[in-house]
C-alpha cells in the first residue's frame, strides 16, 4: 500500500461531477481530503490517495484523462 498527496484542480465543467466518488468506485483508492476550496466555477482539493501502488498510479492517470489537473505534492508513503 502507498499513499500520495496530490492537489486536484477542477475546471468549471467538472465541479458538479462526482469525480471523487467515481475514483473510489473504479479504483478502490481511499481519498483523505486535507483541504479544499470548491465553488461554482472551479475548485481545488488537496488530498492523500491511499491504495495499491499500481492502482494509485492508474487512478491519477484517470483523473488527468477526465480533465482534472493533478499536481503531485511529493509525499509518497509506503506501508
């Protein structure tokens, strides 16, 4: 299991979409939201994504493909 801290930036068209819920359902990762600012016209979330190494990598790619900007904040913790 690994955990990675990311900043997710959502454009206007994705703010109302259940992106985090889909992420959990599709990839079996556990997001721990540490800080967020989400409004009608965009927003961001800083969270930790915990799961199997390959699964976390695939979930990050899926987020990017969906249109979410993903910034890796450099904190990777293996357990």
